[in-house]
């Protein structure tokens, strides 16, 4: 099917575009970008005046819980949430059951995503068997089946020697290691940032050093092995400075940050003990959050991710100490970035495209998507004036554990095209055609 997107403000820093254009899609490709394009016979015309068209958004850090924890999320419900949030691609972390540590588990996720027919799901394989940090996982097998990166997310690889082995092996396949940086001997029993919040609320603290020590270690292992290193969900100012210094040296180091570490801090945790504010790593200080926002704007932070972590009600509606870590975030990420940084003028639209579309593809070694003739038509159309009230009914995810429930945000995806198929139409999921056998 052909689509003519008429009068959109096209933003793509890869090709120097930042202005109003028409974009013609036919089958799975962009066939023309220009002014006053004619719609071919039978083409669907999408009036896009006042909206922004960007390369399809990518979230390179999500948890879809499938297989093993489908009561929290499945590949299909996760893909629904991703599409509703404006994403064409998501990279799934391997802490499923069984752990994604062989090619069979990678293939399962890709097959289930194709069946859902909504967005590209890019599995991330485990570094070690069972994410136990003791034995190298089947890296080559997973690469052959389509794994885009490797991580033991949910755990830091505690042994420096094991991490070195992992990085030396992964580097042979030109893939990136995404490091969950946590020294568990320092974070044991920690459920909140160590400092004012833990003292005020009387809970075991999780010190920043527990993250920063492993960031330092893994940067040094990157220097030793030459393996590309990506620091997951960075949360502290000092950790960011370590990354900034590594980049200045020319080391292949990148990093990501979540909206909750940008726009929330430990001061938001009150004696109401809202467990939707319990994160891994925990919400840090207001100073840390300010430094991270500056890092997004100045280019030190490469990617915005959600760390989308669905949990069932009984896993969050309980005492803080036993509540599970994490929140859902796919459907609030873009609205939060627009509301807090882009629409106020703190960050440009071009920079938004870099951190939410261009850089994640580069880190994961995916083919670039550009708004030019010949590129695959993975596109996100954004309505900057859309008003979003975050309610359980708004969220397409199977789980509703959002830190933003009840808030009203401005700006959201209105349409998504995945390989030329319109998967989101005027803010609503497009019904997926099923082929009966």
C-alpha cells in the first residue's frame, strides 16, 4: 500500500532535514521526499500539517517477560505498548525464563514478534549462562539467530575476569556489551538511594558507589579488550563523568538514561511509599538528575531508554522492601521528553531524534533509517499538541505500574509506519490483518 504524508515537519539530522516536506511511501520503502508531491492512484493521503515526522523511534532496553512471566507481559502486549508509544523497534533484555542464552530463545522472540505484526523486536542475548556470571553463554549461536547485543541485565557481572572473557568474545562479532553496573556486595539489601532518602524513610540504602565502581571497572576492561561498551540506565553524576572522560579518550563507550532518572529523584519518594518509585538503579539526588539532563542535551548521553519493567499488581501493591523494582515506560517516554525538554526549548527536535532514533540503531549495529528515497519506511509521526492523561486504560501494556499515573503530558505519537505498514493510526493501534490457514 502507498501512503502520502503531506505537509509534515520532517526532522532527520542524518540528512540535514528540518523543514516541511511531503513523504511518499510505497510498499516498504520511502520513494520520494519533497514539496507538493502528487499522490499516486490508490494512495492513502495522511494530512500531517503541524506534526513532526522522524525516523522510527527505538528503545534499546525493555523487558517483555516472554517466555516465563507472561502474566506480566507478552511479546504481543509489549509490542502493543511500544507501538502505542511511537516505537518501531525495541531491544528485549534476556532475563526471561528460560534466560535468553541460546539461539533458540532468540528465535522464539523474533517469531512471536512477527506473529504480533506491530514492531521490530530485537533480542539481546545473555552474556553468561543463566545470567549466573560463571560460564560464557552461546554468543555465536545467538548472533546467528539475530541477537543484536549482549547483557546480563538485572545483575552486574560480578567477576572482572568473567566480564573480560565476555567482552573479548563479544568483540569478535562486532557487537556491544550492555553493562548493568552494580557491585552487589555494596548494594545488598538496598532498596532506595543511600543518603537523605534512606535515612528519612528508614530503609536500607543503595550507594551510588555500587554503580560507579563497576562503570569504572568496565571502562577499563573496554580499554583492555577493545570491545564496544554500553552503560545501561546510568543514574549518577559521577558515573556520567566517567563516561564523558572515556569518550574524550576515544574509547568505544556509550551510555543510556531513562526518563525516570531524568525527571524524578529521591525527593519524590514520600512517606506514602509509592512503590512505583522503586527502581533499579534507584532514583538518585536532584543534582544527579540535573546532571543527567545536561548530559542528554550536551551529547554525552547517547540514548533514551525506558527500562520498561512490567509487574503484576501483587508485586507492586505491597511493602516497599519486598516490592519488585521498575516501572512500565514505553507509552510515556516520548510524551515526557516532549513535555520536559523539547517543547520548553531546552532540547532541539534534532537532538531528540538523535537520542531516540539515530543513536540506538548505531549502538545496536542496526541499519540506519533515514528520511530519504530508498530507505526503509520505519517512521514515527508526532503530534506535539496531543494531550495525554496517563491512566491504566491509556496503557496498552499488560501491566500498569507507571510512576506517571494521573499526570497530564503534552505531545505523543499519532502514527507509526513499520516497513511501510501503518501500525498506529491517529493514536490508535491499527488492527493487524490475520492470515487464516
